[in-house]
C-alpha cells in the first residue's frame, strides 16, 4: 500500500506504530549506554553553547546529571552523551 493511498485514520495509526517503535529503540539505546556509565566519569555533549564537557554526578533511571566545567548542572538523556575515554 502506498502512503498516498492511505486514509487519515490509517495514517494516524501508522504514525502511532512508528512513534512507539522509535520510543522502544531510544529506550534500548539509553539502557545500553547507562550500563557503561559511572559516577565521576568524564563526558561531553552538544548544547546550545556548543560542545560541553563535564562529569557525571548522578545517574537516574532515564537521565543523568552532569556537572559542566562551568559548574552548571545539566539533566541529559544518556543517548546524547559521549564518553571521554582517555582522561589524564
């Protein structure tokens, strides 16, 4: 079936299925990342100000609290973080 031939009701149903699948995949990705993270670990992420570096200070079920270099606290989804491997 072509999307152009679908009714409004069918499109809403398809949208719901797609959104549910996206949520499942994001949750799976976040869980995988959460298993690798520890308090005190150095991370970075993209913010409105550009690349932000910080340290994980709290790990919640779905989010992390990161203390930035500028002493600001950020509540971040695990999927948005990059682990900094070789910190000296």
